[in-house]
C-alpha cells in the first residue's frame, strides 16, 4: 500500500468519524508536529482523544485531499477541511501536511498552515 493509499484510508475514516479505523492507520508512537516542530501530540492515546474530541466538537467537518506527492516514506498533501467551527462559525481550513508512512502506518504528521487568517487557535 502506498503512502497516499494510507492517507485516502485515513481521510475516509476521518470523514466517517471512525476513530478506531484511524487508530489502525497510525503507529503506537506517532507524533504530530506544528510549523516549527512544536510537538502537538505524541502516542496513540493522545491521537485517539484529540480526534474523538474534535469530531464531537465539529460534527460537520470533512477532509478532502488535494495535491500530493511522495518521496520514499514521505508524503506531502494539500488538505481542505470544511465544517470546522471557529468562533461559532463553520470555516474552511486550508493546510499542508507532511507525513511519514512506514509499513502502511503513519509514523509522523507535520502540520503547516497556509492561511492563518480567521482560523482562531485551531491547534
């Protein structure tokens, strides 16, 4: 399974609000980082809590994978997340993510914001 195949499965699970299916696609020691390397999440338990709370707080959110390319285990994806609630309004988040996919599972997620306007304190 290619890295983009893994992310298509991840996006389908995300859109179905299926946290268990998402957890099947990440390593036990997966890490999520922000723009300059700030660690946002570390370990599967923190991911489970993060996604479960996010899905409850943003019931209409959906994820669309746009442009992407991969080199070895690294995958870069332009993502559009709609239905995310910021300041009481649904909004669109336009982001880029770098993923490291190893043996069919995501081992590293690195978030880069494209548009900082009106996103509030998203992460």
